[in-house]
C-alpha cells in the first residue's frame, strides 16, 4: 500500500467514526473515492474549520483531513468539510438500490461517495446550477454509471421520487416539491438558514403520519439559489425555536397552531413530535 493509500485509509476510518453509522460501507466508500480527482488542478487552497484560508498545497495527503477546499473562491463555493458530510451521510444511511437527489453537486466528490453507497441498483441525480462546476462534475463522474449530472436549478424543476434529497446550499424553507418527492421513509437533509443567526442541519423524514424534523448539528453553507430568500414567511424562528423544531407540515393540510416555530406560505415547522398527530 502506498503512503497516500495509507493516509486515505486512515481518513476513511475517521470518516466512519464521525458518521456515527455502524455500516462498514461508509468507510469503504470514503477509502475508494480519491478526493484529489474531484478537485481543480493543484495547488489547492485549503481551510480548516472557521479559520482563515490557511495555505495552498500540492500534496494530496493534505486533502485527507477535515479541510475545506476552494472550488470558486470569489463565489465562496468549496468542496465542504468531510466530517460534516460523514455525519450527514450517517444520519441519511443510504442503502443499496435507493434513489438520491443531490442539490449542489459541486465537482462531484460527495456525489461519488453517495453513488457507491446506493449501488448496486441505486441512482444519484445531482443538480449543479453553476455551469462550470456542473461540467467538471460530469467529467469527474463519467465512469459512474449510476450518476446523472443536471446543469439546472433544482428549485424550479421537478425532481424524481427520492429516498434521499441531499442539499448542499443554505435554505430558508425547502420547496414543497423536495418534500413531496420523498418516498415513504424518505429523508431530506439540508442546511436550514432562515435567518443570519441560525445555521442548522435539519433531517426531515417522511413517516406514515407526516414529516418528522430533527436539527442535529450546526451547519453554514452559501445560500441556495431559489430557496434562500425569506419571502412569503409569516414567522421566522428564533434560534431556540429552530432548535426545538420536531416536525414539518404543509400549510394546506394542517393550519399552523400554537406549536409553530416558523411559518411560510406553503410549509410550517412545529415543536410537536409527529406521533401525537396520527
């Protein structure tokens, strides 16, 4: 095993631990997908956590840590922190044969990881609104038969029925189409940014009685085009209210009540667990 392969194997082990998911396939997926092949040519500009951009590097070994890598520095677009994505993938728990819709593919690194986790038999349809990034993702993923890259706006076109909708851009309120696309047991994970003070990763799950919602970690992403404006809201959440959110409802099916933590034109969030509403 080469030195870089050893570094990647150690990284994959740490990703599996960070995910909190016992399925050994997540370690295998992170070990198999070579991050440097999904990035612009070296040198790469990297950053750790909330620190300033630390340095440029041409050593691929530096990529196998919890570092952001700049894709388009002027627009603030990065290949995001692996520990965050490991945690997200862990809570989504992709299974072979499932269908994933990814919103914000970037250049395709995490698309490739998701692709391996839903194979054999599963599919990933990945949207990327930036044409240059979409073209790069298509090149990088050319050998992945179960991946389709769409150079399109996922907030304005229909998406396929999905087991997982995996969103990589900050959302004030998820479009109804994303929620409605979830199959029974389907999962929607997205960075909830209803205000400047709030940045939470939210896991929405389709249950027989409705949609549960669980904030599970802090999360800060650039805004999602088409889903980041706070239009049509009646009430934005407080930070405490956002953290207390436990379910999501279509306004046309259930009118907002005293448990509402945030209300929008078509969707509202509640602090009530989903089960009492069966």
